[in-house]
């Protein structure tokens, strides 16, 4: 499953929240992704390191499409969710633009996605 697909799938489970990854009320864009790959996740067991291991592209640098600040993709997704108040669908659409065409992410976490950085 690709990161954009995980965000979309998780977004169908609960409402969007801001300022938290996962709560009783809902999930942010990253929380939606982790809930999609591990439905047993709860706020106390949310593991951002595990999500980065599952989706290695999260550790790559990326420019914020709204304000051009440069951070890791993980941080940009949080920033879009919380600061720019993007919907999880908007975030997933943007992430999809960054993913390489092709199949699912390799099981060993190998490189399957790359970022297209604006110069």
C-alpha cells in the first residue's frame, strides 16, 4: 500500500483532528495512514518511527506546497494538516504526486517512492 492510499483509507475510518496524531475523536493525515496499516492502533501506542519504517519517503526532504518551508515529508504532512488546515484528501492528493509510478511499496522497505523537489 502506498502512503497516499493509506491516508485515504484511514480517512474513511474517523473524522480529521488537528494537533494530535490519533485520538478518540479522530486522526490527522499521518494518524489516518498508521490506522490504515494497523487498525489496532490507539493514541497511547501510536508509533511514528514504525510509520517511517513502513513508508521510507517520510524521512526525505520536501518543500511545503503551501508556504515552501523545507522539512522532512513527515513534518510537512503534519504542517499541512495542522497549520494550513488541509483536508486529509488534499494531503493524500499531494503525496500521490510525489510517489513514483508503479506497484506497491516493497515489503523490505526498499525505495519505491521519490520526491520531486521544486527548485
